[in-house]
C-alpha cells in the first residue's frame, strides 16, 4: 500500500468509526418524563384489523410538537364514554371498562415525532349496540394521568355491557 492509499484508507476508517460513535446517540433517546396533555395529540379511529368476533377502536398518541420526548406506560384509566362535550355526568354510557390483560406488566413506550403509540378498545362484534358516544374521556397512561377528552368516531357504536382496554404499545 502506498502513502496515498494508506491516507485514503485511514480517512475511510475514521469516517466509519465516527459514524459508529454517532449512531447510538442519533437513535431514540428514551425519556423518563411522563407524557402530559401538552405533549400529545390524542385521537380515536375504528380498527379495520380487529380479530374475528371483535370490534376495536384505536386510541392514537402522537407527538404534539417537534421536540416531544415523553413516556407512556400501562393502559388509560378513568375511561368513560359520553354524549355531548363529555363533561355532563348524566350523559355517561355506564359501560364497564376492564383491562384485557390485568396481570400484565406493560413496558414503557417512548413517544417522539414519527414514533407514536396506541391502545385499543375491544368489544364483542356480535353484542347489541348499547351506546353511541360523542367523546371518550380518559386519563393518559402515565404516572400523573392527565385527563383528556377525545372525539369519538361519528356514529360509531359501543356494543355490550363492557369493553376491554389494552396497554399502550408502539404504533
């Protein structure tokens, strides 16, 4: 190898080494900060990929801004389905909400721009329609559990006397 070839090889090796050092830093940096309502855009959509015998809706948790970096863990709590704007006790559906895996130990999910999270609301597809809500109220799946009111898909029914709720997972 002549001097010129060695210099080119050395530069290539240094560039490769510096990329290797930068790569872990550029990857997702998990956050210890629990998400709150200002960190997230929360929405609900029907789930077209439900398992046989089930109907599902997906709760989406997306970063609200370009610098969002926060953590969700577990399932939403204090979930209620209501008519109107969601703040009148008399408009509550009374549907029971249970965890689909009450003994599970959910992993934390980091939410950043381009890295959303989701939970699912599951119900029996053959159960009778019991309520058609306008909104769902829930406490975010975090240690501080900030409450958010989210528009429910227009005209989408809840079926049966209870629904199951999944823990948050990466989308």
